[in-house]
C-alpha cells in the first residue's frame, strides 16, 4: 500500500545547506520511495544548547511502500552515509533525519514514536511542514496551524531558492 510520510531534515555542520539538499536527492532514491514535495530550506536558531551554529531545516513529503520501521532503517543508514557526527546530546550534527508522520498512524514502539514526540513544539518542523501541507491534521494533536511550535516561528528565516 502506498503511504505518505513526512521527514524533518536538519544540519548545522560542514556546509549544512549542501547536506540538506543532497539528502533530498538521496531520499528520492530510497527503495520503494519517492519525494512528492519538499519545503523551502530555513535557517533556524538552535533549540537546546546555544553554543553551536545555526541550523538549516526543511521538511520532505515522501510517498513510500516501506513500513515505518523499514523507512526508519533507511533514514538511519542515510544519516550514517553523511558521516553523521554527534558529539553530545542535542549538540551539532551533519545530518539529522526525523520521521515525523506516517499516514495517520500513532505508534509507541521502542525505536519509533509517531507522530514524532517533539513535532508540535518545534518551529523548525511546524513552519516548513505548514508550507508543504497547510491543512494537515495530526493524529492526536489536531490542526497543524494551532500547535505551540508557532510561538518561536520568528527564529526561522526562509532561504531564497
Ligand atoms: N535546533 C534547530 N534549530 N534545528 C534542528 O534541526 C535541531 N535539532 C536538534 C536540536 C539540537 C534539538 N536543536 C535543533 O536535534
């Protein structure tokens, strides 16, 4: 069955815009998967420790025939191919790929929670997701336009294409 998934992309090391743009191409080449749409790239102030570079963030809409956990495996392998370094919790990283939503599924699995547990609070997810899918309803969370993450939307700046 064809499913719709939304992926959050983030990077703040080693030319972050290039990491995010390359990752969008690589997502399109995952097995049984294509990129149906992508938001603009946004520059965002770091959430968490402030003594790190600003992030580049974007959201991609995937159409996929992979299950949620197979897709998660593929995303983690793709992160590794970007030589992901993660020195500390909530510290800088070359590429972060978060599975945000998968159809209307709510999932509590040791490896994966759906919707992503921080989605609602993070402007760097809510703003690009809204650009892609303004009328989205999130399972258990309600309308995208009403989430608390909008409070910090001023910390984001859309980059011109
Ligand atoms: N902050 C921003 N702005 N963007 C991110 O992608 C991001 N990712 C993270 C933490 C460290 C929480 N902060 C972030 O994992």
